[in-house]
C-alpha cells in the first residue's frame, strides 16, 4: 500500500485530515505500490502527526508488550506502538490457536489502537510483530521451510527470496504486520544454540541470503518507498556479534579487536540496509563487555552513522534489562544509546511510567524521544498503515485469505528448498536409490515432523508434546520416502526400532538432534553422543545391508562413527515440514546440489571448526551424484565420550566422594547451615535430588574431593536471578571471576559448569565459590572427572 494520490485528491486530503484529528476515516483506494513518495512529503506527514501527539502517546509508541500480557482494552487506553507474540504465546492464551483467531485478535488490536481520541490527537495504529524464522511457524497449518542453516547450503538467493515472499503472504493472511527475521548472524562457534539460524560461517553468504529474505518479505529491493501490498516489515537481527560469543554461549560476550569483529559480524547489515530493511534488532550479547542494548558507539555511531541506517532499532526480549543499572521497567540508558522500541513483554505499564517521568525530568531529552517516535511512524507509513485508506488487517491484501497458509504453491517452494539443502557427505554408489528397490526406513525421527522442523515451530523450543497431528498438510520424511518408493516401483517399510522381517536392499536411518531453541541448545562440545542411529547403522552393516544415514541437526557435529558405519551420509539439517524433498534428493529426482555452509569437525576435541584447519569437510564441500567418494576410515576414539560416562556424585551421598563445607562448618550431604551458607533439599527430577544453596554476603562454599576423583570439576546448577555482586571460584590456588558467566546463565534453567586446566592449571582437591553479595544457587549434580585437553571452562 502507498500514499493516496491521483484523481481523488480532495477526498484523500479530507480523509488524511480526519486521521490527524483522530476521527473515523473514509477508505480511499490506494494507488499502485510502485507510486513514488517524495522524501519531503514523507517527512512532512510524520512531522504533522508528531506535532499533535501527547507526550504519553509518544512514549507509548516505543513500548512493545506481548499478547499474553496486553488486552485490546489496555491497547485502547495506552496506545502502545506495537506488540508481539512470544515463542510460546498465542491468541487468547492458546499457542495452538487456529489461524482465524490470530486474525481476529489482529483486528481487535487495530480497532483498539485506532479508536478516535477525544482530545483530537491522531490515532496511530499498533503493529504486531512475530518470530516467523522459517515460515509462519507459530500458526498451525503454515508452511514450514528449512531453517537458515539448510537454506545456506542451497546457496540459492532467488529461492530464499521466494521463501520470503511466501512467508510474508502467510503472515499477512493472519493480520500480522512485522516479522522479526532474517537472522543474519555469522555463527563462529557451532556450540551456540542458535547456529541453525545462521546461513553460514562465511559473512558474504550471510549477507547475500539475508538481503534476499528481506526483499522477499518486504516486496521491495531498496531503501525508502512502501512495503509491497501483501508483504510485511522485515528485521535484520541481532546487531551484532550474536554468533561470535565466547564458547558459543547464548547472550554471552564477544571479545576481540573492534575492527575485526565489525568486519566479520557486522558485514551482513549494509546488504540488508541496501535491500531496504525497515528494522534492526539489537542483540543480547556484549561486545568487549558492553551490552549491545546500551552500546551507543555501535547502535548509533556504527549502525546509524557509518552504515546509514534510518529505520527502527528494536530491542530483544527484555534485553534492555541486561544493561548494568537497568531493570525490565526502568532503563533510559537503552533509549539514549540508540534503541527506538523496547521489547518489554510483561512490564509495559511500569516502563511507560518510568520513561514518561524521565522525559519530564530531562533524563531523556525531548529531541531523542521525538527522533525515536519519528522512526516508528516512518516505518508504519512505509507499511501503508498511515495511509488515508488504511484498512483493518482482515481487509488488506492477503488479509483473511487463510487458504494461503500451507498452500500447495508454498509447500512446493518448501519441498524444493528441502531437496536443495541436502548435503551429500559420503556416497559409495548407493545413491541415488534405484527404481524398484526395497527400502527399510528406520529411526524414530523418520516419522516425526516436529524433530525435522526443530525449534521455533508452534512452540518456542519445538518438539515437546508435538505430534504429526499438529502439522496438518505437512509430510514426514518417512511419508515422502514411502510415496517415492511406490512411484519408483519399489517397496518401503517403516520401523522406528529398525527391526525387519524381510531383508531390504537399502536401509535408510533417520536420526539426529532433538529440537531446541536459543540457550537451551547451547552445547559444551561438538560431539554427537546419542547412539540410536549408530547402533542401527552398525546392525545393518553386520547383516550385509546397504545403508544411508540421514542426519537431522542444527549444526555440524563430530560424527566419525556414523560416517564409518554408513555407505552414504546426508546432512539433512532441519528440513521442516516437506519431507518429500528429502526423498526427491535420495531418489535423484533432484540433483545433489547442497554444499556445506559450515566446516565439519574432524577431531573429537569438542572445539568448533570455522575454516580448513581441523575440518573433515570444508565449507563448500558436498558431493554430486556420480561422485562416488568413499571416506577413508575415520578415527573413532573420543575422550569426551569417555568422560561423559564417568560417575556423577549423587547429592544424597556426597560424603562418599565430595565433602561440602560452608566456612569452617561441614554440611553433610549439603544440608544445614554454617559459615553464612544455608543448604536445603529441593526436588528436580525426584524427591530432594537437588540442593538450594543460599549465600550470605561474603560467604564461601567449598566442595572438597575426599579422594575418589581426579581431573576437573563438573556441576549442574540453576540460578534464578543474576548476581548482584561479584562471584568468584577458586581451585588449585587460582581464583576466577565467574560473575559474567552466572549473569548470562541466570533465568535459563539448569546449566552445566565445567572447570578444567584450561582456566585453572593447578586444579586442586577443592573448589570454592564465594559471593560478595547475597546469592541463591541450586545444584543438582557434582562430578570430579578427567576431562580431555581442549575442553573449555564454562560457567
């Protein structure tokens, strides 16, 4: 949609004046989306709106609550500028709500935000943002495309552009205006739980494909002008460095020379800006210790100054609260640093009150407030939402056309993307599958659409509690192979456990990582330990059955054992909801064109690989059919796997291996009080199988090995709230500040702490934790183990 021009000038002018006054507008036919909008006209329109807005409603434009915490009635009262649905949020509290409910809520929020204001102020429509990171996958029935790591393997920018357009159409059908995508992270440590959201370890690939998705989502290919009719606002995220944190810890710190970090991690942003992206999302991570949400030299100096970005900078989920001195409801520092919209899911009212007071007392200059509001209004104008004839979401182009969700045309694009994303790493001639072949499909993942789709699929983490019934119209890998075998004159049998009555010609084993998202997917190493697929591959090899391994994962992992056991090995990534695309490639209906966007590790040292050194397969590797390149037998020895099998000390019998002391007072089995430490039993997986440890300011908890263990320490712990004062860890005469690590881990559930010679060369018999302030720490498991060299310390 675009600014109203043409023969109806008088009617359009009257309607626009009415919008400024806050009265009901008359719908006016909009001109074609290609009609130019002069910069002066755009600026004048925004200035006219801004001049008539109250201070309260200006502040409200900068606040973005989630649908679980804001009602249409509250929207009518506060007039927030935008709102979002979280990964586990759905209309009216139902994350599996039908598409019609999403549209219904969008209309209700539009009506509430555009209801006339009695004081003559302009009524500014609110916009809805969503994380549609691989299709509009919060909504049941939507097309589920491969995650970005798979799209990176296609190397096909036109395909990505078409995926963006299809995703935009499905988003618009449900009345949503704004997509928090694409992720243009350049993942450099594949232990990061968001690696699958990155197209490649190569910033040039990320830049090209990220820009293509922006163009597809927005329907325009350059800055300025309007978003195409039936399209949505795109967001390049997360600015910047999210893929470069130390040890791949989500929301962690990125250390390094600023110029080098910018050249690597910020490189995709100029391409997205040139493609006309209207929004950039600030990252959770820090750069050299400074949180990005409060980093003015980068948010304002680099992004706006040197890169020339003029759109909206939106925060991530309470990301502003991670700035020192900030909370969810009080953080002027973020606005002053360059943030324009606070994503504040559950504290919108309190944040509104604090920002309002800070503008009034001069903490936030009026010029900075007006600058941020201007950017929000410009984004809405370019989305067509401030046009005189702007309509309710259900009445726009594509709005309410729910047949677009999972349409045959969109599923065909997804199937093409799946086939093109498959990377053939090994093939001794078993692929492509022969016509008439009898195939056995084995492994639980083969008929599990949720596992093939990964995280950010219907629920935030995906997987849990999802069955194929949650994905109407989608096709599992098994279903695709069954149909392909039949069409090729062969026969297919599915056995989740891998059993068979009649010996098949080929066994296809589908296995891999379980779904995860964000920090829940962080790993300590790059070793795939689950043996379901390995056991099946070895079983079939012993029986003389040819095998094809189809590995589902959000990153490359050390797979030497499986590569040795398989006759052909396919990196399938997270292909999504069109499993027939896997069959298209395996049967040779589509050529094997996928190429690695990430290096594949050769050694089992747990370290990430981002380049030729240490790579079994380098970025860009992938076999074509006809290239029968058997892989030489690979070493299978892995000290990390041996360490994983070592004994964990159960907290109920700590006295047998680890003695816990608080100050000078021994706490048998980590219970009781002494030396400023209080310990009590709590339930994690069973009755009192974990301990809650409370530290008084300055207290020290010492875990002393009584003689059973050697090597490093491993602890499974949980921290509900970030430390308010420094926390240190001491072992072997070495003291380490672990405050930053604990702060990053706070609120993220159970995490693992590893203390090795990498950070404490003199690892001794004791490990002490000292908190300068009050702290509550939960501990579930403790181990003293010989941990292989090369494994990083992690807190």
